């Protein structure tokens, strides 16, 4: 059982590349909008972010971006177990309270070293979402907001341009807690759940 006064944190990772997602836009009649992109870049960024909730407190978004080396040169294209551990430590330090962590069944989440880290720290309790249940993770909604606002219909000129746009979008979401709360509401989950009564 988690300690009293704990924060409920959902964590997830998303990858972003230089090729922009396209969304609906407008143009004068007869003029189709075109985004010109120089080739398809394999350069990639990943962001791990816990969305943290507590009754009576302002919701928080804590994120850690990571730039991956081009995978053709032998670089890793996803997070290692330490890349999940570090945002949890930062969240614990910023929130100053225990954490109840909820995340999906990604293989790195079940990594032996990450499990050992969680098991040896009494300020963190971990639960797993059911398999194939992204609709229960509010961080998925945050990625959707980020892609539709900061990345859509933009031809990034270089990796730093993309990272700057992602950081700007994450800051906007971080300071608009109604968006973070809305992502939790979209899952249908609530912070207060009544115990099932015996019949």
C-alpha cells in the first residue's frame, strides 16, 4: 500500500523525428498548402514524462528529453532503463512526497535493474496498466496535444529547431494545468475511487 499523501504519476515515452506530422489547415481556394522537407531524417528525440496528480494540488508535468544518435551509426533509438529512472527521481525531488507510479507493460519497464531500483526505494510504489491500454494513460493525451500544437505542419531545419519547438510546447502544457487535468479526465479515471461494496 502506498504512503499517505502520495502523488499518482503516469509515465510514458514518445519519440519525435524531423519529419513533421500533418494536420488540417486552411488556404485560399484553389491553393493546396505544401510543406517542403529535405529528405527523411532518421535523427530522433525521445521524451519521458510523468504526469503527476494529487487531490487538492496543482497537476504537474515533469519531462526529460533525450537526443538519439543516428541509428545507422549504431546509436540507440529508445530509452534505456536509466532514462526512466532519472525522471522518477526528479519527480520525487520536485514533489517532495511518495509516488504511486502507473505505466504500461513496455519491456524496459520490467527491466531487472529498474525493478531493483523501485524495490529498494520506499518512496515509490509501482502498478502496471493492462496490456494494450493506451487509452488509460493520460500522458498519451499530452503527446497528442504536443504533436498537434508544436510539431504539426512545420518543416524543421535542424534537430535543435525541433527540440526548441518541443520544449516550448511542453512548457505551454506544463503551465496550463487544465490541459494536464483534461488528459486524465479523458481516460475516465479519477483521483478518488470508492471501494467496491461487498454484497
